[in-house]
């Protein structure tokens, strides 16, 4: 039978490309064969790493997926070769941080295959011990970064014992992370009384538009969800966080690059603090918190900075429950890492406006349930509450609301109790 010649670009639509990778075994590095499979099938095909295999990753990964699915049903185990990752990780633009794996491209899916299986084992304990609670230690790699991606889905994906932040997304749009299980737990008794799981954030986003995070369970020692500069049109739904809450920022760290975070809808968010007597854990700042650097620049990021500006606006929370966190909702105009910046707390020109919170319940482990501690140089505006009922866990009495430079606060009484005037 005669078959007409097929031009190369069309071939790819006609031949379905499926690559299956099994591990080399005996601790041999699987990264090269995984990258080879992505080269072969990563445009219009499927790459599958079947369960229950464990794949040893000793080298940093960079892949491009276009109209493709990457099934990580087995587990990628990032070896704790600290020297390698500190020296050789990819660097990311923000805060000179590092990542072990970058995915770029469009119309792709990364599927972990089911709840609490597959995905990534970060072998993070060695990183926790090295950091010993010190924040933003250089070289700790983020296991999965999505960069320059459009229409990307990560689903049914799990990360255990992450080396650093679990996920990072930069310069991307139409991105979703659904059915996500993240658990980084310190198991070294030396962590007793402190937080060895420091910086195991769930996700940080920068310059990301149209983003969905839904159906998450998170345990870690830092922010659960942390949209940063130029994250817009975000939906957070059904997120259970232990060890960290929903952080807007930090913002205002970089002068000359204003941060805008706008159009965020967060529903059914639960945040709890759970500190192990034997292994420590993260003190949870709050359910939802907004933190801006001061208006005075000092030093360079990651530990220095400040003097940046921008706006966080049109943020709405519905059904926010906190369990023993420091506060329920708060604004911090005085975020700094350089001690002298404490003298500049009222200098931030960063604007927080049009924030609304409906059905905010639970307990806090201090006096204040809501703290609107805004800058004299730029007061917060239009902060709406409805159905607030926050109790101080010490004595089960209503927690308080404190306001400083907050204008048009509706639904709670400044310097009153954190229970709604309208309910
Ligand atoms: C990132 O941090 C490392 C280690 O401190 C330093 O050597 C490097 O110069 C920094 N890079 C940038 C761009 O700041
Ligand atoms: C997004 O990508 C998926 C495949 O991952 C594809 O089925 C879908 O058509 C894409 N959506 C758009 C709008 O291109
Ligand atoms: C997750 O995996 C389970 C089991 O395979 C499946 O039933 C479920 O639909 C998947 N969920 C998503 C969001 O892919
Ligand atoms: C982003 O990806 C597009 C293709 O999807 C490519 O043309 C462009 O060069 C990439 N940009 C960067 C900065 O890598
Ligand atoms: C996280 O893992 C620890 C230790 O394995 C376990 O005790 C804890 O229940 C897990 N947390 C969640 C939320 O699954
Ligand atoms: C919320 O997410 C959890 C974890 O993925 C899931 O088990 C539960 O079914 C989800 N709840 C709803 C109402 O979708
Ligand atoms: C955010 O976008 C504005 C332009 O709208 C730009 O000036 C600024 O540098 C961006 N900030 C970041 C952090 O990329
Ligand atoms: C916020 O949402 C409104 C309504 O959908 C839209 O008009 C506006 O462009 C969005 N803002 C941003 C920064 O995307
Ligand atoms: C605020 O954001 C929501 C989505 O979260 C959007 O529907 C609404 O139109 C936005 N409002 C304005 C004034 O842009
Ligand atoms: C935690 O450390 C303190 C001393 O630093 C010790 O007294 C206590 O027994 C330790 N707790 C546990 C549960 O190991
Ligand atoms: C308020 O939120 C709690 C948990 O966060 C939820 O159980 C309850 O159904 C919500 N109430 C309403 C009226 O939606
Ligand atoms: C709230 O109390 C503080 C002192 O705790 C005071 O400085 C401030 O003026 C009070 N604000 C209002 C609105 O009463």
C-alpha cells in the first residue's frame, strides 16, 4: 500500500509518543534517562514513571513540556548531597534562591497518580539540620519550579520532606495545583523548642496570572500559600494548612519593582499550629497575613531590602478557620530582617486596600485576633469583616481587634473584640 510522505512537524500529531522509564537501580542517577524521555516524548506525548519505583535524582533537572503529560506515579528521590545542590542548583531571580527542577512550556500536566503517593521525596531532614532554624539559608533547593509556563496543571501530587519551599511558580499563567499533599516534618530531637522545618513553604508565586490551588493538605514550618509580587487572579479553595497560613508577601522588599497582588478569592481555608514537644515546629503567624517591608532600604535581598512599593487589593476570604495561631488576620507594615529597620516602621508606602473576610472563626494563642497594623505613610483602606468569632485560647474569651492607621474598617470594632458587630 502506498503511504504519502509525512512532513516532520505533522508526524507528531499522527504518532502518539509514549515513553516509560524504569529506574537504573542501586542508587544510580536516573536524571539523564528521565531527561532523555522528556526530549523524546515531551512534545505531544506522555512520559510515565510508574509506581512503585523510586528514581534517584542526583543532578538538577530542566525540562520543557508542550502538549504533554508527565506521570510521576513513582517517586523522585532527591539525594541529600548537600554540596552538589548548594553549588549546582538552578538559581531563581527572587531572593537568590535555588531550585533542583524547573519545568517550562505550555499545555502540560504533571500527575502524581493519586492521593499521598508518587511525586517527590526531598530527603529534607539533612537540610533542616544544616539550617537549624536559620531562615533563607543559601542553596536549599526548591524541588519543583514552574517557569514561563502557560496552561499547566499539577495534580494528585505529593511532596514529602521538601528541601526548601515545596513549589515555586514564576512568569506563568493559567496554572493549577489540585489535590496536593505536602508534608515536611522534622524528626531530629535537636529541633525541640524551635522550628527546624523553616522555609518549607507550600508555594510561592511571582508574576503569575490565573492561578488555582485547590484541595490541599499541607504540613510545614512556614507559609502555606505565599503569593508575592504581581500575582493576580488567584483562587485558593479547600486548603488545610498546619504550620503556616496564607501570606501576602513579603512585599516591598525590592525598590524599583513594585509588587501588585490583586483579585484573590480564598474559600474554605483552615490553618492550625501544632508544635511537637519533641521535634518543635513553626509558630503560625495567622490565618491570613499581609507583610510589607519598611520604606527604608537597607542591605540586599534575601536578608536585606525594603523601600519597595505597590498594592495588595481586592482580596476576599470566605470561611477562614484558625486553630491556636498567633492571630486570625493581620497586617504587618514592619517586616524587616536588618535590625535597624525597626526604627522605620511607619515608613512603608505599600498600600493594602479592599480586603474582605467573611466567616472567620477559631482560636488564637494571644490577645489579638485581628491586627491591622498599617503604616502612617500609607494607611490601609476598606477592610471588611463579616461573621467574625475569634477566641483567645488561654481563657476562651473573645480576642481583640487592634488598628493602627486603618481606614474604613467595617464589621468589627477597632480596639473592640474580634466578634462581629453584624453577624
Ligand atoms: C547568591 O548567594 C551566593 C551565596 O551567598 C553568592 O555567592 C552569590 O553571589 C549570590 N548571587 C547573587 C546574584 O546575589
Ligand atoms: C490546556 O492543556 C490541556 C492539556 O494539558 C489541553 O487539553 C487543553 O486544551 C489546554 N487548554 C487550552 C485552553 O489550550
Ligand atoms: C487523583 O487520583 C485518584 C486515584 O487515582 C483519582 O480518583 C482522582 O480523580 C484524581 N484526582 C485528580 C484531581 O486528578
Ligand atoms: C518562554 O517560552 C516561550 C515559548 O513558550 C519562548 O518563546 C520564550 O523564549 C520563553 N521565554 C523565556 C524568557 O525563557
Ligand atoms: C506529616 O508526617 C508526620 C510524620 O510522618 C505525621 O505524623 C503527620 O500526621 C503528617 N501530617 C499530615 C498533615 O499528614
Ligand atoms: C478538600 O480537599 C481534601 C484533600 O484533597 C479532599 O479529601 C476533600 O474531599 C476536599 N473537599 C471538598 C469539599 O472537595
Ligand atoms: C509588576 O508589574 C509592574 C508593571 O505593571 C512592574 O513595573 C513591576 O516591576 C513588576 N513587579 C515585579 C515584582 O515583577
Ligand atoms: C481583576 O478582576 C476584574 C474583574 O474580573 C478585571 O477587570 C481586572 O482586570 C482584574 N485585575 C487584574 C490585575 O487582573
Ligand atoms: C475582585 O476579584 C474577583 C475575583 O476574585 C472578581 O470577580 C471581581 O470582579 C474583582 N473586583 C474588582 C473590582 O476588580
Ligand atoms: C526538649 O528539650 C528540653 C531541654 O531542652 C528537655 O527538657 C525536654 O525533655 C525535651 N522534650 C522532649 C519531648 O524531648
Ligand atoms: C463558616 O466556616 C466554618 C469553617 O471554617 C464552616 O464549618 C461553616 O460552615 C461556615 N459557615 C457558613 C455559614 O458558611
Ligand atoms: C486603640 O488603642 C490604642 C492604644 O492601645 C490607641 O492608641 C488608639 O488610639 C485606639 N484607637 C481607637 C480607634 O480607639
